[in-house]
C-alpha cells in the first residue's frame, strides 16, 4: 500500500460492501512515491515505461511553474433549470441540535479515526447517519485541514444526488456530523451481486452522476473519488454521492495525488496538475465497470494499474454496447483538453451524447426517472443493506488540551 495525502491507499477491490479502498491512515506522505511512481514501474520490472527519474522530476517542476496559467476550458455551461442552487433552500439551514438529542443505534461504517452510526432523534423520531471523528486521532493522523475542508464543502452544497449534511458540532473529544440516512446501501453491493449492469441500468445511474458532478463543478468543487463504493441508493433507488474526504475547492489546478488507483486520471499520476476533468475521466471508468463488472484498468500489481492507465489501452468487454463504448472512449481521453466534459461546452457535451438520447435532464434533477433497482427496506431505520460492524468503544477518546482544541474553533 502507498500513502497519498496522509491517507492509505489499498489496492485491489474488496468484496466487502463497506470496505474503504481509500481510507484515512497514519503513514506519512512519501514524496518519493508521489513524484516517481512512473519511474517505479521500471524498478518493479515493467517494460513499457520510458520516463526516467530526471525527466520525471523535471516534468513536475515544469508543471508547477505553470501553476499561474489559466485553467483548461472546463467551466460547465449549466442549464439554469437543471442546476437550481439548492444550497439556499430552507432544508439547508442548520438545526440547533445537541448530541444528547440522539440515541445511537448501531455502526454502519468505520474508518481509521471515526465511524458512521445510525442514530435517531429522540424528539422527532427521525433517523440520521452520525459521522463521529475522534479529535485526538484527527490530530495524530494530521487530518485537521482535511476534516475542515470536508466540512466546509459539505456545508456549502445541497443537491438531490448528494448525501446532505444536516448539522455539525463538537465537544472536547469528538466532531459530530449528522447526515441524512440513506438506507439502500452501496451501489458497489448491487453491482457485485449482479455481476454487471444492463445498459439501461448503467445509463440511469450515469445520468444522475452527471447531474451531480455538473452541480459540484458549478461551485468549483472537484470530487476526486468517484467509485461504486461512494454511491449510495436511497429508499426509492436514486443515487446519493457520499464521502467528500478528497473533494477540493479549486480556482486553479492542484497537484495532490489522491483517489482510488483504478480510477485515477493520467494527469494525477503524472503530477501535471489537474482540475475538474479528473471527475469526467472517473465517470468513464465507472460506466465501464458498471457495464463490464470490472474496471478498464486493472492489475494485481498497483504499478501495473498505473502503467495501463498511462498507456490508455483498454481490452473491451464484447457485450458493451457500441454507443456506450463511444462515450467511454471520449471520457477516457488522455489529453484532458480534448476530454468530453472538459471542453468549451462543459457537461453539456456529455448530456448531448447519443448514449443519453431521450433523457430529459430536467426530469433527472427532479428525480422523475424510474430507478432500475429499488432497495428492500423493511422500515425507516433498516440497516440490512449494510455490513455488520463491531461496536467499538468510541466514547473513550481522550480529552484534548486547550491548545489542541483551538485547532477546531471552526466547528
């Protein structure tokens, strides 16, 4: 495993529905691994890489010197009707809760320095998903700025296809982030059980993802972690994007190497500086994985994954529809300036592609399309679509010193 941006990146796709493939971790960022991954291909015995270390470092330096250049023409030409700013709605106003207002039911997800718990409001009987982060661990793992960044982005956004933050607070030991409870489980679980999705099923989910990404990009937010594990289904079967740990507000390019290996765009691997175009690359990978049952760039050796991404060669599954194949090809273009979604018309180029022929994008935002999968939900607080987790003693985190608490004054 490698460490990117103080996170551990685990390679290979787990068959556990809630296993994180990019999880918070303790290992410090290694500049050698981040800057010289293509060169490491050579060290690990691959034969097609021609970049040597000097060329690699010089390339990084040249890229960083271009940081003041203008971004590629990637601003989305949004349709006003389709991209209503939900962030100013009444639902987005933060409620004045107290942690004592909630009864904790069970764990539905875990991470290195926190967990997600199903909870119930004692006053309203409404269910929610409470993300609890231990402050001591956030400091120990050097995640303070990342957590602040995630919170700030989540407080700014509200959209039908995003898991919405309802309330955030902290005490002397933990941060509490209350989200709407999305009870249908991960798209990854349904894909794993089905083997692969039909073209129409993949088309439906892709449309909702395009709508969500267009919204995020309109706010200059790049998501950077699109994958089936981060897509939840609500009780009606519509998508909700979750986990904004890698999301970032961009005014220019960024050089942080982060994400899930199979989904990394070539410009991230090469540290050329990247922008919102990386989300459209990830969409191409996701469409392929939904229709084939496996990602287009896969290898048991993580460096083999990067090599395949940089080569751009795809072994196409025979059953993939020609029109679907065409949009995947146009999303997986190595040159980001020619990548679908990152040209003059932005997301409109994707929405006008013939694979989405017949899609009413206004109806997409209004959730009027009929979902192909409706989760089995027995009752409002049903957790059967999530894996079982041991109930750790998260309450025993140490109390911070005053100097440490100052780091979290924004909460």
